[in-house]
C-alpha cells in the first residue's frame, strides 16, 4: 500500500529552506569556473586547453573527493552538517585565494582541484541531509536541490551574454557565499530518517554493485549522466553554429541567451519530475524523461542551420527532460539501500556518474569532426536509451515496490 506524503512540519520546512540556500551558496564555487571562463574571454586571450583545465581540474578533484569519502563512509559516520561545514569553508578559502592569482596557471588548477575535493562533502552530503526529512516526498526534496543547482549551472551562460563583470569579483562573491553557507548549515536540523553507521565497514562500499536493485538504479544514473553534462557543455557551441548558418548576425549572443534558457528550464524539469515521481513512481518518471531527452538528442543535430523558431523549442524541451530524472536516481538509492549506508551509496553514485561525464564531454568534438552534430548528439542519446532499459528491469523486480511508497 502506498504511503501518502505527510504534511511538512515547521522544523522540516525551516531545515530544508536552510539546506537549499546553503547547498546553492556552497556550490557557487563550482559554478564560478565556467563563469570566470566566460568573463575572462571577453577581455583577454585564454587558450582552449587552459579554459578546459579550469573546469576539468575541479571535476577530477570532485571524483577524487567522492572516492575518498565513499571508502571511509564519511557521510554515514559523521554529522553531515559538520562535514558540509568543513568542506564549504575549505572550498571558500581555496576560491578566495584565486582572487590574488592570474586567471590560469598551475597553482590555480591545484586550487580548483582542492575545491572539487571539497564539493564531495557538499553535493552528496546535501542530498543525504534532505533524505533524512523524507516522508513520502523524497523525490521532490532532492528534486528541489537538483533544480536549484541546475539554475546555478546555467548562470555562466547569462554572464557570457551580459558581459562586463570582473572575473575576480566572480571568485570573491563565490567564496563569500560558500563561507556563509558553511556556517549557516549548522542551523539545519537532521530529520528523523537519519541512520548513522557506528563504524567503518568496507563491505558497504560494494553494495552499490552487489545489490541487483541498487546496481540497476546506478546503471540508469550512468545512462543519464552520459548525456547530461555533455549536453550542457556543448549546446551553446551547437546553437552558435546553427544560428550562424541560419543567417543570424548576433549568433554568439543569442546562443548564450538560449543556452541559459535551456539549461535553466531544467529547474522546472527537476521540480516537476520530483512531484510526479512521488505520485506515479520513480521508474515511470525516469524512463519517460530519458526517452524524451534521447529523442531530443536524436533530433536536434539534424536541425543545424534551421530556423531558430524550430531549433530553440527542441533545445528548451531537451533542457527540461535531460534533468527531470536526475534526482530520482538519488531518491531510488536512498530507498533501496541500507539506511546506514545511504550517504556512502549516494557518494559512490555521484562519483561514477561524474567520472563518466569526463569521457562523454571530451568525445563530442571528436565525433562532430567525424560524423557532424547529428552523429555527436546521437552518441549522447545512447546513454539515456540504455538507462531506460536498466530502469525497466528495475521496475520488474520486487524491490521496486520500496520506491516512492510502493509506486514503482
């Protein structure tokens, strides 16, 4: 029998509001990399390799941090608020240091790597905190976090379209936001669903693969991640090329604006996906969202050079559907996994997903050179299509009845 969502208590609303603000505030140091690249390019020459290193150094650091956190089960053994606080404060200090350095260079990349390591104590830990308050609304709670972070991921494209902002100010504001978030998170309460691991148990690390239901949810997530970050990374380049071919004189400006709109619209997808998943089921929403996003990926490459009135609606639909399922993989892990190892399982899931994005992001330009944009975006569509298979197989398993209070 399904469990209807309970009316939220004042403590729950207050804690989740604080958590949402702190999560976004701390993650601004992540968003700042792309924002700085967008602003620096307007005033000085930055090589493509240097620009890529600003982002990839942080992502590699994040992967390293999640591996370290997962192996030691940090999110399950310690107070998640204090882990969040320490991570955010170190990330704030590393980002503040960048204000006094040139925009690129070995020390800059090292500090971005350190920031990425710290984000492993912020992003999955924030989801862990949200899960402790879930009472029939886990999909929505994590969807709210993912939606807010999606809006933050879109912000660099708006900066690129507006221009005129000093890149040092970007780092300074990001550092201040992360420091405030690190302090403020202590005011966030821990919900009644918290189960803490009493000691380090390395065998829990393997649950992500040994448990068939958890494994299928993770495989679905990997299919989703294969597409997501590569789409976010390359949509602006595609739109600029398409607008230029269609004869638009302001192709770069319009591409930045519409990429911001497409990525930011994912906020609505994440929130709406959370609401739907809590009502009709996790596997139903993830399969539907991945089928829709794969369809957009298969179509949009063939629209290169078409009228913006045709290209833009497809890009906006892709932006909504490509993220609508994201939170539901995390929610599925929280419901299927051992309650005392949820933090570790979420960290492992995030780690493997971001490792995969490093592959798909770097493959896109090579495939474009060989098979054009239709070939590149079709390659991305393979991920969500395989993700649909994994989630359909999960739907057939009896453990799926533990999802969303019995709604598969």
